[in-house]
């Protein structure tokens, strides 16, 4: 990516982040909350109410730029009436994807993240314990891919589909949820984006 392309991407991301700063007010009017979120590229943003307070929270992951230096980041932000505040840092990723589901069926949303870590691609599941996330399981690491929770066997719990670029090449795998632990159930033709 040349500097001109990078500058264009930064401008696009800044415009997107500005939109995230706007919060809804009575009669659908919008005001700037004045809060700052990190602009990222080569990453993902996803919203969910992970602390069950009625306000949308955010997970943001990707590459941040400061001058000519690049840093990977993955952070959770608590939402409130006044905007978002940083809550918890997770493993820094680029080429990342994020998925939410209550895979352990305890009433709160858990998190799956996948992307390029500092040295290798990773995929990790994080269990939500009353708004605090702890790593529950590592699966095959992929970057530049996709992850999705889906109940493929119709047993009432969320299974996980993963595809992307691994250290062994493109992969697509299905993991079945067995009482909160995921085991590989099927490998399909590998794809990545």
C-alpha cells in the first residue's frame, strides 16, 4: 500500500469513526458525544450489549496508524448514554473478524475473535463472566477470513464455523459445541478473503 492509498484509507476510517461518536437522542436527533474511539483499518468493529445494561457495547480490532508507525489493537468499549469508554484489551490483531453469541448458554454474550497476531494467525474464544472476558479456548488460527456462530446440528447451542488463511494455507472448519467446549467436526474446502 503506497502512502496515497494509506492516506485515503485513513480518511475513510476517520469518517466512519466520527459516525460512531454520534449517539441517539430524543426525537432521533444526533449529537457528537465528544468521545474518541481508535480509527482502525484491516480489522473489524462489532456491537453487542455484552454487559446486559441495555446500551450497545463495541469490540474494535485492527491496525492503527500514528504517523508512520503501525500498531495492532483489539479492545472492548462499554456503551452508555454519553458514549463509549474503553473497558478491556484483548490480543492485538489485524485482518480480524469478531463474532458474538451466548455459546455457554449462561445469559450473557461471549466473544470469538480471529486474525493475524504478532507472529501467527489466531482464533480465540472468550467467556463472558459478568462483563469480564477470559480466554476459554484457542482454535485453529486464521486471518483474512470469517467466523460465525450457528446451530448446525439443531441441538440448541451455538456451534462455530471458521475460514481463512492459516499457517498451513486456506482452511474452512466447523466446530461443534459440546457443553461449552468446541471440537472440530468437519473440514471443508479452504477459502479466505
